C-alpha cells in the first residue's frame, strides 16, 4: 500500500512550482507526503466501505482544497 500511496502522491506533481530550486524541491516533497497520506485514507475507506465512499471522500477533499487554497493564497500576499 505504501508504494501505491507514494505513486498517488507523485501523480499530483503537475501543479506550478516555485522558481527557486530548493523551494520547488520542498514543495514537491510536501505535495507527495500530503497526497500519499490522503491515499492511505482513501485506500482504507475503499477497503472498509467500497468505491463509492472512496470517490465521495476524494471529491470532498478536492472541494475543501479548492475552497481553502484561494484563502491561503490571499493570506500569503
């Protein structure tokens, strides 16, 4: 399950990265760790309740991220 979780995290590296190489590396590691942790939760929910619940949980996580990300971006300015 760990390798699958890391793969799930690596798939999410398609976003814009900071220009500075050290920040880009740190940002990439953070994305992989965060999404790999979510992959473990999604895998467990799939195992426990089935695919519809895992899809619903993934959608809820994406929606929460879409709502919170603009707020955090404004705070960072």
